[in-house]
C-alpha cells in the first residue's frame, strides 16, 4: 500500500511510515483557519501561480516578493509599484501575516531569543546568534517532535503540529524586523540559517523546502545554499528525495558510532540504520554541483554512553572516506534527562582520536549564558531546558568557521 505524504515527495511504502503514522498530524501541514490568503510563505513559483490565477501578470510576484522579503512591507497599500485596483484587491483577499513574538530575551553576548506564538497558541523558539560579521538564525520547523530522541527535551514534549511555510520563513522575517534591518544599511541581520530549532525538518518536508527556497531566492533573502543548513536525525526516505528539491547544506545527527548505541538513543535508527543514513547523505552530497561539499556530522557526547575512546575509534572507522566534518557537542543537560555531560578530559580524548585519524573536528564547550538560564521560563509550556541557545552557538559558530 502506498501513501502520499506530501505534494513534493514521491509515495512511500506505508510500512516505512509507521513512525509518521504514530502521529497522523505529521502528515498534514496545519494552517489556521483564515479568511485571507497569507502570501508570506509562498515561493516565487507559488506566488506567480497566485497572480496568474487572479488574472494578473507573473511579474507581480517578483514585485510583491521584494516588498515582503526585502522591504518588510505588510500593507499592500504601501506597495507603490502596484496599481490602486490591484492593491485594493489584495488588501481584501490576501495578507502578509508573520507569526507573533510572544517574548524576547537578549543576552549580554548579543544572542537574541524569541518565543514565537504560532496559530493555535503554541510557542516555538527562534534564536539569533551574532558572531563578528555573521549572524546565524536557528529556526524551528515543528511544534515539538515525534522522533523522541532520548537526550532531547523537544523530543520529550511530543509532537503537536508542523509549522506552515509562513511560520517557518516568518521566523526569518521577524528576526530582521526585530532589528529594523530591512534597509538599515548596517549589514545583514541574518547571514546564515540553520534548521536546528524545534522539530525534525524532514518530517515537514514541503513547508521546510519552500521556506529554504525563499531563504535562498534573490528576490527574498538571497542566502547562499552553503549558508542554509538542514539538520536531520535520519528520515532516510525524505532525505533520499531532498536533492530533487533543494541544495542546501546538510547536517546529520549521528551521535553514535554503531547501531547498537544509536538504536538506544535515536529510535528512528531502528527503522533507518546508520549504513542507510550515511549512504543517503552521501547520495545527497554527490547530487550537488559543488563537488567540494561535505556533510556535517553532529555528535552529542553523552557521558558513559558514546564518549569513550573506543567509540571515537569506531566512529573514525565508520566515517573513513566519508566526505564530512565532525562537530562534537557536549550534552546540554536538563532535569530528568537521564544523561550526563562528559568531563572536559573525556571530550578532549575523543576529539584527539578523531583529529589524529585525519578528520576536521570542532568542539565547543557550551557556555551557559544569561538567557539560557531563563530558557524554560521564556517558553512556558514549551519549557525547553536544554539551553538551546548555547547548544546552537556551540554547533554553528564552528560550522561557520569551517565553511568560511
Ligand atoms: N531534528 C533535527 C534538528 C533539531 S535538533 C535533528 O535532530 O537533527 C538540533 C541538534 O541538537 C541535533 O543534532 C540534536 O541531536 C541536538 N540535540 C538535541 N538535544 C540535545 C542536547 N540536550 N544536548 C546536545 N545536543 C542536543
Ligand atoms: Fe526531534 Fe531532533 Fe530532538 Fe530528535 S534531536 S527529538 S529529531 S528535535
């Protein structure tokens, strides 16, 4: 039996979808009932169809895209290169509706974190981490997550719903708007995006792909594909399709050198084991025009679970010849996590084995900073106590460094 889970993806065999079927909502991009059509999440092609469907010329899409994503304009009446009749018509039937900022926190080190209220009232987190002339935005793709990785507090929340494309790209829009960065001339507010917030991006395929398309479209945010990164814990059938729709950078949440360990901490591994995941990731990279691209292997170090020298040796063997760089992340603890962060010595030992084996390895000790301390309070029921902002920082500063 076959089931179509998205308009973009090919059909998957149902038996491969049990993990999705546990959460039927994962199959549906939920949108709030709205009388007006929200143009914020529409790609160039979608907006072109929207305009041709209402009897307008295609190039209107280009004009409107620039107003929304270059100028931050939400009121159609301010779109001065559209005729009055069209402006009125759009005002009546359409809207540009970003999600709402519920609260914002600024760290002394410049990190800004928002709790964002999406339709239905759920909260998700978005974090901007400025670093020199770069600023990386960590974007959420779902409310909660169905994959239940054992060391992840988002996983412990369970899955509520997918974010719409407007809610995903809306996080970029809001970040820029929050700095009044539309035409500031002060440099770009967001230079890099990582799909590493709440949720598993490949389980919200269409909306994530559309949003990443806008991130990279010159008429929208114009980011290079190297500066937009999708991170996945291994939804292999969706990863197998990704190259047909996107060419962004890829990060794999590996976190284990063998299936026995990965099965215990990342349940989806039982369905799509490491060998399948790595070969799918390799195929994705091989499909890219730029032959120098590599996969980022994320490896969260959990004391006594995956942080021993023999694990590092096994990882080195596993990744021998695989086009990657490795990012080691000491576990960020949260209450009742059941895991511990390894000692600094254990992290160094692990790092050294991989370095000596010839890998590019980055490691960053998480900095607990002022806003992380209040992380759980910021998002209320989301209550992510994993110091997510610090985690993002640890991961992405390093990724940027090696990506140059
Ligand atoms: N769902 C995607 C992206 C979001 S999670 C994924 O799993 O890849 C972003 C990264 O943070 C992943 O590598 C995830 O494994 C890691 N992570 C989750 N909880 C963590 C924790 N408590 N400490 C350190 N890293 C964690
Ligand atoms: Fe979901 Fe990623 Fe957390 Fe796993 S690590 S539960 S895939 S958000």
